[in-house]
C-alpha cells in the first residue's frame, strides 16, 4: 500500500505563440476537411441505397438514424472548422501584438 502524501504537480504553463496557434489551426482545419469529405461520402452512400421495405416504421426509424449519423458528423465538422478559425484569429492577434510591442 502506498502511504505517501499527495504530491503537487508542477504546473508549468506553456506560452501561447503564433506558431503554436497556426499549427493547431492547420491540424484542426485538416480534421474539418477530412470529416467534411467523410460526411459527403456517408450522405452519398445513404442516398444511393434506399430502404427496401413496405413497413412505415422501418422507414421512419431508418430516416431518423440516417439523419442522426449525418447530423452528428456534420456537427463535428463544424466544431473543428470553428476551432480552426479561432486559432487562426488568435495567432494573427498574437502576431500583431508582437509586432506592435517591438516598435
């Protein structure tokens, strides 16, 4: 059994730099683009394969599931896109602050 007192973590804050912001924006934008392509592929696949059933309950449930799948994926795409734009704006702001501070 470990009876040591709880240790405090050394919390060192990493400085926010424009290069870190731009790197994060590129990564997030890449994820948004990849998810967008995936959403298009999923929606096209759903559109090309209609449901073959005469039961209205099956149609309703499958429509709900297809809409939910495309909607959740599109929401993730939007979130990554917004994060990318925010990081890009933060990087530009830090860059402008760095340039104006030196003068």
